[in-house]
RNA sequence: GGGCCAUUAGCUCAGCUGGCAGAGCACCUGACUUUUAAUCAGGGUGUCCCAGGUUCGAAUCCUGGAUGGCUCACCA
C-alpha cells in the first residue's frame, strides 16, 4: 500500500485538507489583499499602533492558550507575532484557526498593538487559509541540517534557515552591484550562444548535446571568451557577459558542473587596466554589499583596499620553492628539476608548463590575497598576448583570494597568425588525447584577420567570489540548486492518487 | 576514480561489548483569554539507507551496493 509510505502526520494533514473542503473552506486560496509586510508592521509601529493591517505569510510557531492563541507569521520581510482570541473571531473561525498546522500559509487582518511583554503584535479580526501545508516544517529550533536534504530540497532549506536566505540575497546583490559598476563604465551587457559548434576559450571538457533539425552535435559553452572578442572586432568596444558556463569535470567544494562567470572585454586596454578594473570593482561591491573594505573568511581577514599586490609568477615560484626558473634553460632541464621534486612531468612537458605546474603545486594555496599573479608562460596561455620583453611569457594574470583562483585575465592576443599557431599546438595536444585542449576555431581566426584593437579581457568566477564575500566554504552553498546525482527518493515525493484520496 | 566518515520518527539527534526501537521539537487528545523554545496531563507515529551473510537473536558484527559529506586526483 502506497499509504504506508506516508507517515502519520502526512496522512493527517491530507485528512484535514479533505475535511476543510467538506466544510466549504478552500485550502488553496487566491491572493490576499496585503497592506503591510511583517517588517513594516514592526518598523512602523509608532504610526500603525491601533490601526488595522493585513498581512500574509507562513505560520511558523503557535502558542495556544485555550480561548486565545499566539502565533508567528513569516513573510519575505521577516516575522511578526499575531494574536487571535475567541471573543474576537467567533467559535467557527477560532476552531478553524486551531485546526491549522505549522507551515500553513494564511492571510490575516487586525489592529496593531503591543503585548504586555512589549512584542508588536497583530490582533487578528479576520483570517483566511491561503495554502495548506501537507508536510511538516523542519524543526523550529535546529532548522534543517542534513546537507543532502538541504541541497536537494532548497525550498525547505530556505524556509528553515535564515542564514541560507541571507547568502542568496547577498549573491543577488553582488551580481547587481557588478552589473551597475560595469554599465556605469559604459560596458554593454551582451548575450552570446550557449550552444557552440566549436568549444574554446578555456581548457576544459565540454558537455555535448544534439540538435535534431540540423543533425548536429553541439557543445555547451565552456567560456564566453571567443564570442565576446568577436564583438570587440565588430566595434563593440566595451562588452561583458554574465552567464552560465558548463564544464564536464569533477565536482568538489569549489567546482560545480554549471557555474556562473562574468567576462569583460575592453578595447584599447591591457591587462594592467584589467587589474585596476577588477580591484576597483570588487572593492566597490564589498563596500556596497557588505558596507566594508574587509571580509572575514575562514576566520581570517581579506582586505580589498587598494591597491592589491602584484607578483610575477616566476618570482613567486622562486620565493616559495627556491627554484629560479630564469636559471633553468630548456625543457629537458626543467623536466629534471620537476622529477627531482617528485612532480613526474609528462614526456613532452615544456619549460613553461613545468614552471606553471610548480606554481600550481606549491604556490596557489598559499596566496591568501587578494593578489594578482602576473606573466604566465605562453605554453599555458593560448589566447594571451606575448610579452614584448620575453616571448616565453604572456601579459596574463590570475587573481587569488583565500588560495582560490577567482579571476583570469590578459592582454588579448590580437595577432591572427600567432593565434593560428597556438591553436595548432592545441589541436596537436587534442589529437594526443588531451580532451581539454582547444579546438581550431576558424571563424574566430577569421574575425581576428579583420583586425582586433588592442584589448584587455577579464574573467571572474562569480560563484567563488560570492563564496568569499559570504563566508561560504562550499560552492554548493552559493548555488541554489547544485548538481546532484538523482535519488530514487525523488519518487517518494511523487504521491500516487491513492494518497490524495 | 581513490581514501576516510555518515545514513535510526516529518526535523534535530541518542542507542555501549548483539537481547522488546528511544528523547526533544512537530503531531494527536484534554486543560489554559497577553504568550514567545508558552506551560500542564496523556499518546510513539519507524522499510533503523538497500541486498545478502554470521547468529537462538542484528539498528549494532561481516560482505556487496546506493546516496551524501570531507579529502586526494582533475579543473575554474
């Protein structure tokens, strides 16, 4: 019997629902003519005292006293107490109220007053059931703790845990502040395709999908870079795109298969301009959203005050590992050094790749930041312009906070011939089995051949930035519905017709 | 993918060396007209994640599996 899967409480609530309908009470009403939010009632008490207000929300607690009853109602703005008494509403309504369950959504109206313990309260004269809750709410004191349930049923998480709500409100404000900052500097927000015929702009494995009418494999984008640069070629000199990126890779506390990035391109700029843009933007966001230049992350302070330190990658590796790559010449010697440090370099590993590897292995997690690490080897930067002073390096930087890479940026490579060569190297790697290497993008090269102005580009991982600014240690805590393996439990939530009867 | 850990009532959690499945909140019955984690009296509502095995007897021990968390690998 399907009904056996429902606990006693779930059955009882279904029973109550049936009884309400039998009494002519509709348990799923239409909108209630709300006059004030819970917060407005509390903040406006001086003016509202004695006046009638109407509010709607979910009943979270109830304290019955026989012929009178207190309850707390929560709406989007917060909670407020209501008070209902038999001699105000009559037998029938009072019985109806007592039959409500915690979790039910009601609308109610009455005069605002203060109880003798000083709590601002609405003295209910009328109320309506707006939505009957068939499931009990998570526990009022401890909230919903089970991490798996929190991610799978974010609605219950949001209902029960105010701090979760706070994080997602902050996330929205951070993105809004970023958008305002950029549009305020004449950047144009654009939308480029999510489905690509050729992937590029990052080293990552893509998701593949299929279009029936075109009989075509399509890739979900792994970056927005190559399309945005096409737009710069087209004369849109300042563009940005905030949007979802998909990478078919592992899941961890800092990786979700779909995540949000912002990429920003500015003609007639270089990577130093991008550093300035980044530090100013993040500082502005912190000030606007947190009201502070600092944030405490993992019990340690991160200070966004300007300017942020800048370090050359090669110097950083020297500082931390004691190995000066300037004194290592050639791939063979580099591989020897790597082997001696237990890094097991691949057969064809180059000097630049190994330098980068040393950085990743020994330096990244020590960068508390915020800090800009600049001038990456050309071998690992196929879309960045070479440095004039040394063609083995590029004008590229990454920004680190709390040991995590938050942003990646460069003076863009605008030379179509150099770009073609770099693609060709990537294609070779791909042929050698590297599924993350770039594909040849002829149309992008075609665009570059029309001539692209000197351009600075910057990409920021929004989720990670939000983690830092909200003090979250897992990316799942800043993504409303993180990717989860489906569970048969989902079927448990699908009630058969038998249950509803 | 590897390692470690977790999974018991709607929720938060106990449950020892194997011996009748427990508490708080929620829920049900009753009392109570200014309480606020309301209070008081009574009631346990369960596929102990799943499947095997050991045993007279398994929530507990063993094997396999599922899901999740952390971590390593990979990445951003």
